[in-house]
């Protein structure tokens, strides 16, 4: 847990159907607006980064996101309000180093 009481969470967002990068940009905009609204309501949450998951055709099939938040409930509330899937939400442990 950080000094301000937040933890890092990893969110797997699996999509039912592949989407385009334009649709992904629209989802990112909705996500950002929702984050701003939650913070205005006093919820401590921020987006750190996302990895985009694609299929062989290059369509987006999901994302793997890292957020900093006060609780898992805050992460799930964000996903619900932004209309985003939250297939799996877990607290982030210490990363392993690559080669």
C-alpha cells in the first residue's frame, strides 16, 4: 500500500467481440471521464497503463490494465460506470524482471 492508502490493481478486460482501435479510443475517453467524475466524488483512483490484446487480424480483443485505487470496489465501480468489462481484478504483487 502506498503512503496515500492506494494499492495497485491489475484488470483483465476480455471483450465478447473484437473492436477496432477507434472503438478502443472511445472506450478510453469514457474511462477518463469516469475517472474524473469518481475523483470529484472523493474516490482515490487513477489509471497507470494498459496493454492492448489483439487477435491475428489485429482487432482488439481486450486489455490488461494497471490502476492505482483505494479499493477493488473503486476499480469495479469505475468499470461499471464507464461501461467496461472487468473480467478479473487482482491486487498487483511485486513484478518479476525479464531477461
